[in-house]
C-alpha cells in the first residue's frame, strides 16, 4: 500500500541506474591504446556528457517539486529516480575521469559532486529512519498536544508546589520557569538542555533533563513532616517525572524534525556549488586544451 | 368594500416587514394609489422596532447575496447583492417613497375571524380588522425575553453579531444552549464573562460545546465563570455608573448583585409555527421544516390568509420579494398575472413539442405521475423549476432539429449572461447513468419508458413506464448507482436534485411513502428475489419494518436471540464481538449491506453486537417473510449463502487479530465508515515537508484544503483533516443555494454559487470546510523579489492575516482535484509516497498491513 520511495514502481529506478552504470563500465573498458583511460577519449567525453546531464537533471528535482500542477510523473517517482541516479553519478563520473585526481579545478568539481551525493545520502538516511521514530515518539499525538500536556503539568506543578515547604516550592516553581526548550540551531539538533532551577537563596543551578528537581523532591519525601505533605510530595514527584518524560519527547521531536530539515541547507547550496564547479570544469577543459 | 373608520378595517393586512412583507406592502400601496384611494387600504404590521429584522440582525458590513441568480426580481423595492447597510438603506428609502402604511412595534398576538373580516389582536391590546391577511413572518421566530424588570434596557441584548466588537467588558450571558455557550466562549477571549445557567449542569449543548464550556469554566486562567442554579431577578441601568448595569440574581446561596456592561440572553426563540397554527392553518406533518399547504396564489387552507416568504418554504430574499409582489397583485384582483418564474418553465419545456404551454406541461406531468398528484400546485411548480427536464427523440432529423433549437436557445441565454436553462435533448438508447456513478438526482418518468439493467446480470433488466420513478437508491442511501439507466422511446423525464427531493420527502408524507415503498421492493428484489416482480413484492412491503437509529444505538446484542435480519438502508453499523471482556470491532457494514442474516438462516443466537456508528436507517426482515421470499420458485439461495460465509470468515479473521480489529476501530472512529475517498498518510514515511499542503494551495487559489498536522493517528496511520467525500455528505444537507454538488465520479465540491452562509462548515463533523476570502493574487517571482516580502511556495495570506476584505468569505473544501487527469495534487506532490487517497475497498489493505 505504501511502497516507499526506494521501492517505487518495483525498484524501477534502481534497475535503470544499475543498467546505466554497467553500460558506463562497459564503455570504459573499450578504451584501448597506449594511454590509460581518461576523459579525453571519445568514451571519456561520452561518459562526461552523461554525468553532466545527469547532474543537471538531478538539480531539476528542486523545480519539479514546486511545479504543483505538473502532470510530468509524480514527485515520488522523481525522488526515487533522483536517489538512484544520484548515487550512479559517482561511478560514472569516476569512469569519466579514469580516477585521475590532482589539485585542480577538475578534482574540485568532482569533490563537490561527491559532497552533494554524500549529503543526499545522509538526507536519505534521515528520511528513512526519522519519520517512524518521530511517530513512535509522539505516540499518535502531535507536537502541539505535547506542549498542551506540558502546560497542564506546569500549571498543576505550580499549584502542588505551593502546598509544599518553601524550599521545594521555590525549587519546583523555578524549575518550571527556567525550563528551556529548543534554542539555537545546534541546541535544537543536539537537544541541548540548558534548564536551570533555584536550589535555594538567590542562586541558579543546572537542571538538565529535570533530574536535579526530581532528586530534590525525592530527597525531601522521606523527611516529610505530615502525612498530607508526604502525599503532596509523592504527587509532585510523579508530576515532575511526567514533566521529564514529556520534555524528553518534545526535545526529541524538535531534534528529529530539525535533522529532517537541516540537511537540505547543506545539500542545496552544495548542489549549486557543484553545478558551478561543473561549468568551470567544462570551460577550462575546452579553453586550456 | 372595505371601510376605514373607528374600527380600522383594511382591505389587506400584511404581518411581518421582512423582504416579502415589504414587497407586498409596496405593491399594495401602489395599487391603493392607482385605485384613487385617499387613505391606505393596506397595513404592514411589524412587531420589531425596525423593518427587516433578520437582516438588521446580520453583523455589520455583511455582504448579502442575491440568489438564485436565474430568477429575476419583481418588486417595487430595489434589491441587489451588496452590503447589509446598503440594502436596508435602499429599502427604507423605497418603502417611504412607496408610501407604505407601516406600523412598527405592532406585534400581532392573534388572528381570528374569517375571509372578509379578520380580527387581529395586537400586543398593546389594540385590534385591527382586515378583509385579507398575508403572513410574511419568516421562520426565525422571536427571541424569548428574560421576563424580568429591566429586560428592555439598551445594554440587554438577545443576539450577538460580532463577539470581537467587545473588549474588556464584564458581560453576563444567560442561557445554557449552544448559542449561549458559543457566545460566552467567544466573548471570554477578551472580556470577563459570567454564564448564567438555571440548572446545575449543562446538558443541552452539542458535545464539542459542552466539553469546551466545562473545561473553560474549570480552568482558572480563562476569563469565563459560571453561576449554576441561578436566575436573573432584576436588571437596573444607571448610565452614569461604570459599568452601567447592575444585575440581581437568585442563587442557591441567596441574592447576589453583579455590576456589568452588558447582558446577552440566549434563551431560544418562540417558533412562528404555533402562531400560524393558532389561525387554523395546518401543516402536513410535525417535521420542523414542514411548510403549510398553499395554492398557486399562496393562499392557505384558511380562505383569505396567504403565506409568503420563508414560512412558505422560500428562504431566499429575492423569492420572498417576488412572492410579496405577486400576492398583493392577486389579492387586488389581478388574476392573469404570471409568476416571474413562468419564463423559466417555458425554457425548461421548450424542447417538448407536444406540451404547448408550461402550464399545460405542468398539468400533464402532474396527472401522469401518481406521486406528483399528492403535491400542492406551488410545491410542484417549485419542484419542476429546480429539476431538469429531459426528452428523448429517435436518432434522425427530429432529434437534430430539436437539438439545434435548444443549442440556439442556450447560446441566446449565455449572451444575455444567464445560466443556461432548457430541455435536455437525448436520443433514444442514450445512457442516463452507469453503474458505479455517484448519482445525486432522482428521476420521474412523465412519458415513454426507461430501461434499467445491471452490469453483472444479478437482476434481470426491466422496463419502467410513465408514472414510475428510479434513482431512489442513491437518494436514500447515498450509494453509487447499481444499475444502468437507458432512455427509451419517447421518454420525458423530470430529474430532481437530491436536496429538493429530500425537502419534498420531509414535507409530503405521501411522496415519502411511495419512494420508501419502491426502495423496499427494489432492495428485497436485489437481496433475495431477483426474479420477483413488483406486484409480487408489494405485499411484503407492509410487513417489512423500517428502523431509524441514532449514532450509538444498539440494534442487537451478542448472545441474545433474534429472529430478523436487517438491510442497511443508509448510514453504517459496527459489529463487535466480546473477546476477553473487551469489545473487538469485527466489521463495519455500510449502506446496502446485511446484518444478522444468520438469525433467519439457522442459528437464532446473535454472535455480534450491532451498533449504529452514525445515524442510520434499517429495513427489518423477519424470519417468516425471509423464508417466504427465498422459498419462491427460482429464488437462488446459494449467492446469499456464499455472502454469509464470506462475511463470517472476514469477521473471524478480525476477531483472532486484535491489532487488526483495533485498526478497523480507529479507521471507523476517524469517520472512514462513511467516507468514499479519504487522504491517508503513513507517518513512518512522512518527512513533514508539507508539500501536500503547498501543492493543494498552489492548485486551489492559494489556500490549502487539508491540514496535515491535525487529525488522528494510530499505528503510524494518520488521517489528516481533509474532506472524506462522505457517502451522504453532511455538508450538502442545508446548503441554501444548493452549491455543494457531487460529481458522477464521487467528488463532492462547492460551486461558484456559495453564498457564504457557513451551514456546511457547521455541518461537517470533520472540520474539512473552511471559510475564506478570495486571497490576493500571488506575486510573480520578480515582484516577489522586488518587494522582498511574501511567502514561499504554497499558501498565500487569506482572511486570517487580518487584511480587510470587502468580499464575503466563501466556503472551500477539498474537491479531490476533480477533473485533473493525473490525480490529486496532494498525493502527486508527496516526495516519499506517504500520502495516498483510498476508498473503502482498500481499507482492508491498511488493516492487513503488518505493523509494529
């Protein structure tokens, strides 16, 4: 029912790019003569042209994706072809240059192309693994539902903390107020938690993963004076633990969604760089022949 | 003739100064003048302090449409689409100019007497006499007042136009129904609101409102509070104070006074029906939307009392104004006046040479169809105007001639800027519809014959003659057509849209009964006795029961003994079995399906619990009738037995796999039981790129019709908020201009005639309809770059951005990219294949798919 992007149309584009690569390898082996195989034989030019056209076509996905009324295949089909042909462009380009690498613009173009493909493979990995993990992490809810739950826990936490001793109350309430979620790009991608709380006095102490506040409430529990206080503290402990669980989910959600998006910020600029490299490579080849 | 003296006797009294009443009075005033009278022979009585109360109550600046577009206006008052203010202003100028004898604040309490001498008792104890009475009171009724001192203070209101118009006030909302709850919730966004409930809990509002109001009251952060078991005792106004009102309550703890800026009482309204019935006017049944019986001149069963406007079943302003004009003409003695829709009928019958005039055509249609004979003249006329007329000619010169004539007529109409209206010319043998098509119309044969045949030969083909009807199955159950209909020799058909037919069935018991009976006969034929004839089956119909169930009602319970089976006529039934004390869903049976058949075929003990998953209608066939039916010679039992075996195997498979049963339960809970085409997203593939929404927006005027993030999820299957193209679309139910349509391939869409009334938005249980203003055109790349403001692909700003829009918000919804060859944009644009659209036949794949 949901074949996924790799299995699209019974692996159609895996077969297509496999055949194309084999054809390229065959063509490569036909290069004879005294020189080792290189880009300046007719086979080399053919392979180079194929690789260059493939790179251009691969970049066109960005345009096709935005042609929403287009009847030219489905975006899924294009993406499937993009993945397989994108991987195939590395062996074909390598066959084109005969694995001759030097410190020059040609190798630079080649490296940029490889960087694009590698960033794409990274993206593929993220696309294949994170959606399922995201879905599991959200347990059928949505991020806004998680935030709603957090707000509810915050409110109840404050009410409950109010009934406890001043030290616990200040710690829990400050812990709620100084909880941080998200932040900069790195903080989101690495799920860095800079939450703090007030352990007493006018100080601030780290409360990463809410553990410090949990420990504080737990430590207070055996010292409870009245049975009502013990009951409140138990409820509070349960609540701060639930906050920890919800916060972990939210951070994980932000983190994975971040990775799902961020890789394109590498892949797309690298694509433009590789296309520029390709143009420079072609121009220099013909100008300085 | 009429005299006017101390006893104030008029020739004509018009009750209600809405569009119909004003128009009637304007005409009467002109006719009075023409006849050279020095004093008015008419009076227009209005209980409210202004004219056109309903429109006065529209919110400020509201755009009022002039539907139906095909009908011309015939009135001495101006009316065209425009703002509420302009329309009211025009009417005020016009009625003053016309010299209408208007009496405001003159609420009529009762009408007694008889034609020639009616006596009207006004609320201020005055009496008026008139020879004839026109009722133009509408159906909105009058709001119930608080009934306490101070109820008429200016800051005490009985309706709320725009909750956003008030900020930082203390507002008391009285009432516990939907209107009160909705007002209170909306107002509490920027005001302190106290909702006053006479009872100890909220029980009347709809589920969603109930949950919302209870949660809001419980939440200390909201600005909504509630006084339970409380009544308003007195309201005092002191304009020099702030806030100006002081409200005294009787609470369980004693009297309590609260200062506030405003009191909004939403206590319901007294329906007009009671008032109408008190004059002796009868309604055909007790349904809420029933319309009194009227003759062609709008006269009711009480001679001398005429009814026009929405009370007569014509809710649109233009229709009401036309009727007002006509009724005044009729009463003043113009017997030759043709209604303004006469021309429309002429066009509709233009292709039928053997019906010379529309009136003759109407008469012949009525005479030939037994069901139509039950309709009153006005109702039948309306039915025909809303229907399409088809005529079949044999292929040849006559067909070609007629076709040419009609094409020319349509060209002429298009040039005049009219919507084409003409007879539909078909050739004999032409297919009217195919099996599998979603039909939304009902056909009546006025002349000639029509052949019905099934694709698979399960029922023998049959020829229907004049007077018969077909297409009732799709009408009643919302299922696609099961047969092919072919135009026969000389056939003339009236094709009535579903909405008109439903309205008719609700107001006419005879029509309902005959359609019901034919439906039953054809269902029995389809399920048990394909070769039986109609007369043979007719004797069973009285013995087959019809059972109506509300959502959640139990039809039968597992373990009990039963002796009947049920055919699901409309709606759906969920079958569950108890496994380890848990109710496991094993099947969902939709319209056309059978349940409980084993009880009549051997085992009398029910092995499932059957519960209505939504409102549904069932036909109950008892064992005795069943056996009689299947024991007829030539009745094949084998297909029936095979069907039972298949269904029980499916249920057994479901029962042994709780995970699959849970998935089925989830899908049905998400409304897929009534869906025909639903967007499903595999969350384990969805990367959240929102390309589906962008594609939808890009291909549909800038606004996405689906909300990917919203909706429900189970085991990675996500059902986003998007139209499910329901079997019997909820949105279609009360659309005044009939703007929501279903294409033969099943897509439910909204056409240009939407008037933005929001009925569909409220009726859709899946929140799939949004109201939006025409979005601004998307800038080209160049202008976008120049301005450096704007948005990326997809959505452009709409009303939500707060821009002031002159036009009126219209309803939009998913149209499943109707007519686009390569399929829906949302699915086509998904890069990972996570989004698909499926119909019920593929649910099994979702259920069977192995999942973690």
